[in-house]
C-alpha cells in the first residue's frame, strides 16, 4: 500500500519578529487554513517550522 500524501500538502510559512519572540504562521496551500505559533528567537528556523507544521497538521486532522 502506498503512503498517503501529507494532509497539509503545500505549506507556506510567514515569520514576523515581535520583540524577543518570533510569530510563525503556517498556512495550508490547499485549504487556506492558518495556524500561529510564538517561538523564542533562540529556536532555529527549522524548529519553528516543525512546531508550526505540527500544529497545522493537528488542526487539519480535527477538521476531518
């Protein structure tokens, strides 16, 4: 059986610095669903993206 494609499909990330924190938006390209996480500036970009992507995947799973 083939692996199912990622439920998020193509994901867009937007980074906005807010003082000592980074606001990271993850947007699902297919549905337009957006989630926001706030991460410390000490986190790497990869860590921030992984956190936002995990939250987006949870939101998409809840949507059905």
